[in-house]
């Protein structure tokens, strides 16, 4: 067998393989072009990016606190897998390596530790938010604070023996 026969046979096989590959690619492109267009994934509701939420991951649930600390008064509990609106976050008491606390949206200033919450996106720091998360609510006017009275001067001390 001569080298021409070897290379000639190999060339025919390469040409046949290339032809089959071209046919397969053409068929694939035709099928893709003929396939119906798929609908775009549903977009989140208007304003959803402005209103992040979280899901409670703690199996025992989480305690709602009046302030971002475990020393603060208890306001209630949130059950495992509950979905909650997150207003904003602050850095406060560290809970097992996580110092972030979330202010809960649509409640009266209740806080939860972020340690056992999976949030759906970016939650802004409270300092970067409008002051609608303050302790003063429009439906509950702030108490007026009276200035402290000045201290009365004390009478001079009497000397012993006078």
C-alpha cells in the first residue's frame, strides 16, 4: 500500500466526517431558529428591590426585640421559615460572629438578629435610609421632654463647734 492510498483514504474519511458535522450543525441551527421563543422570567413586583425580605432559618424561630440587643425587651417571636419584610440594618450586638440586626418592616420598631435570617438581596443600613424608621411614629406623637430643673444651691456646711 502506498502513502497516497493511506492519506487518500484518510482524507476521504475526514471529508465525510466534516460533512456529517456540518449537516448536524446546520440541522441544530435550523431547529433553534424554528423553536418558539420562551417567555422571560417573571420580573419582581414594582418596588420589590426597595423592599427586601428575609426568611427565618433558626429551627426554634427568632425573638423580636425592642432594640438590637438580646438585653432589649421581647416584642414577640417569628416562626421558622417565616418570611419577613426588612426595613434596614445596623451593626450592634455580635451574635455568634454576626453583628448585623434588621429592623422589621411593618412593625413597631422590632429588631431581629441577622444570624438566622437569609435575606433576598441588599438591605440598606438604617443611616442611609430616610428617617421613617425612627422611634417617633406619625400616629404616636413624641412625648415632650421638660428640661431638668437647675440644682438648688446647698446651704453652707456648719462647722463643728459653732
